C-alpha cells in the first residue's frame, strides 16, 4: 500500500470518527495527523500536534496567550514580537496554527486551553454524566464550544486534504504509468535520450522560469536525438519531405510512415501519422519559443507531457516495426516454445519436432502432414515463427 493510499484510508476514517454521533474527536485528530505525516503536510500535522497537547508547540502558544492578556504598551509590544518569533522558530504560522478564532477558543482556561483534545473530551463527558455545569475549573458549555471548534476545523482539514489527494492522485498516477513505461523503453533504446526526457520532466516542476525554457529546449534536442536513432538523415526525400540532419521532424514522420505501412488498416494508420506529426510540429514550435522568449510553466508542462505522448507512440512502433529476425525460427524452437506460441498440446509439439528431424527443416507443407496440426495451427505458426 502506497503512502497516498494509506493516507486516503486514514482520512476517511478520521471523517467517520468526526461525523459519528458518539465518535471520538481524539481518534479523528490522531488519524488526521497520521495521514498528514504520510503525505508530508507539515502544517496540518503541526495543527494536530497542538490539539493533541504537544508541549513543543503548546508552550510557545501559551506564552503568546499570556502576552495577549497584558496591558497595552511598549512592554507588550516587545513581548509579542518575542512570542511570535518563538512560534516561527517551531514552524507555526498565524493563519493555520493561531488564527483569531483558535486563539479566542484556547485563551479560555475554563474551555480546556491547550490541554490535549482527549483530556477535554473526558472533562466534558464527566460533566455530562454528572449533570454538572462545571467542576470549579472547567465549564461544560465552554468545553463544548472548544470541542465544536476542533471538530469543525479538523473536518475541514481532513476533507480538504482528502479531496486534494483524490483530485491530484488519479491523473498523476495515470501519467506516472505512461512516464515509467516510456522511461524504461527509452533507457533500453538510448540511455542518454532517456536521461534528457527525465531531466525535462524534472525541470518543469522547478520554480525557476529559466528551467522551464530549458525543458522546452531539452524536448527539441530529445526529438532530434530520437530521429537520429530511428531514422538517420539521408539525401532521399520521403513523401515530399526533406530528410536532412536539420529536418528531424520530417525524419520522425518518415519513420512513422514506414513503421505502420504494413498495418491492415492503412487509412487509419495514415491518420495516426498525421496526428502525431502535428503534435511534433507544435512541440517543435514551442521548443523553439523556449530559446527566444520567456516561457510560462504551464506551457512548458504541456510541451513535456506531449513529448512523452509522442515518444510513447514512436517507441511502440519501434518495437512493432516489421522485423523478421525478432521472431523465433521454428527450426530452432524448443517444445516449450512450440507448445506456448502455437497453443498446442505436448504430444503435438513432439510430433512437430519429430517431423523437423525427419525432414531436416520445417515449412508449411511439412507442417500440414504432422498429426494434430490443422489450418489454424499453420496460420499461427506463420505469424509467430520465421521459417
């Protein structure tokens, strides 16, 4: 189970505990804290730590509350600056960890202050059970106000984090499948090109605009290098296109046209070539813009994503392009290969081997005479094996 999957499970359980009539708020906050830790959301994790009474955070927060209750003056101003600095030192910020609403709730000692939310739940339950309005220190209504605030705020944080993980996770995972497959195939074909593509993907996540432009330049160089691998430059034009060294897009077009020429549905294949070619032209123009103009991050991201899509198709046709030597030769095939690739029984595979020995080599005519071999098996043999 991935950290994200586990975090989603914990968030759902946190919301369930929060929404149940007799659910434990302590449990809800604990599960929210664990989920935040899994996805490295420090702000939410620290907010949960405050609610759980972690003194690393509650001590400086209590000092802030003490300062806020001082009389106005130079002394209070200086003390307030010191208190806020201490909060920053432990990674707490006003909007998230000591908002006006939270301070208003926590400043009231009769509501529980910065005690653990579990302690506050217990004090409230005791007063409800004893049917008392207070015990001299804690007041039922004030405790309930505190619990209601933490319940609402923890629900907001859990719901928000859950939706972000769901929204971001699914598309990300889908693209990660594609990216991983392309990276692996390209590493087999040309490790240097694979590294260029991976660096381009990394660059678009940067906060630096110059790296976004560099990502586009890298995409162009990648396509140039890929064209050199799959269709080296030559002086003979193809489909009216010049195939010189500089015309790498034309060479990729020529490769695609050649690779899918044998497809039974030629019309569909040509449409596919046109589609991919159009994307390569667009990627080329965007990449050129990356050299001469300031490029936005979104534009760079789109270029890199489209490059992955185009490269994925090129690599697919690279592996599927006609290549007779990629098929095993039936005259060298083992019985296991015959049995698996022809979907035949072990006894029929043995008969094929016997026929191969008897005739010196196999062809379609010899196979026809083998017991257990019919027209479908012969057709499959012509597809799966070379002769």
